[in-house]
């Protein structure tokens, strides 16, 4: 698991997601039709010209 984490941290283009301007465990919500959907995004960066986010998934399989 540590090797996988280091691979993500070293991926070109993702540096800003782990910098001081990014949010960790950012709460998000949206209205879809008549439903409210909410959750947390692992990393979120809101820049002047773009929004970048990443949500990690483990390889854990739930039966």
C-alpha cells in the first residue's frame, strides 16, 4: 500500500493536489433532480482557471 501511495504522490501533474492550496477530505454536495447527494472528496484544488480533484479507492472488495 505504501508503494501505491508513493506512486500517486510522484505522478506528474498531481503535485498541486498535495500542496498547501488544496483541501483534504473536502465535503461536497449537489442536487440531482429531487435528491441531495453528498460525500467527501479526498483531495480538492480550486484554481483560477480549473478545478482538480481526486478520490482514492482501495482495492478492498466487499462481499
